[in-house]
C-alpha cells in the first residue's frame, strides 16, 4: 500500500492499476489518487543521519561542479573517466566522510576517490564549502566492460579478463 502510494505521482496509471487489484477494505477509494498519502512514522526519523547525508549531498554537488569543469576542459568525457583527489576542510564534513561506510566512488559515480591532506594549487576550489578542494585526474587502468570504471585489476582474472576485481566478485556469485 505504501509503495503504491509513494509511486503514484511518478507512475499515475501504473499505480492506479495496481491499486485496483489490491485487497479492498472499508476505506478503499475509487482511485489511488483519491486516497491520502502515506503517514510517516516519527520514530523512524533520524536527524543525525539526515545531517550526515545532507553534508554528503553538498559535497557531491561540489564534486559534480568540479567534474563538469574538467569535462568542459576536455580532461574527461564521462564522470567514470575521473579519479578524484579531495582535500576536505577541518569541519564536521571531514568527520562525516571519514566515518562513512559507503564507497565514495559509488556516491560520486567516478572510478576512484582519494582523500588527501595536501592538494595541487590548480585544483577546483569549492564555492559552497569553504576550504574544500577537488582535483580531477584522468583515471588510471583499463575500462571494465561491465561497470565502465577504470581499474588496474582488469585482466587479472582468467575467466573474466575484461572485468575489474569488483565485477569479477559479483560475477562469481551468480555463476
């Protein structure tokens, strides 16, 4: 019920068709678009986690600007062509990034990310986050046929010679 209501503004016809086939109780309306939206449970709200991800989203916004600048300057064609060096300011953002369990490569959709203490003067200087510098380099290695990331581990697996080690692990799980 909750999933169908959440998807209703995005997929109005599909969600309404699903709704028509759902079990009908006493509060069932003629259309999902006449029903009320899902009520959020206040116990699920995590202000601390929301603050962490708001900082990460702000950082991602600055990374996107640096990538666009590098693309305009013909250094890269696609974000996966990039290897980033990021110098973080000594703020709560640095703590959030250091404690992050998720891979920054996945968040920024680039081939690699390294957090550094010093950075080249030619690096992109962030507009929104004071003290943040981002250097965009061309990614090293070959391009993985599966995920399109550049990686030095491509060619190391005999069975999957065009896949990076990350993709080889995933491919071996499904075989």
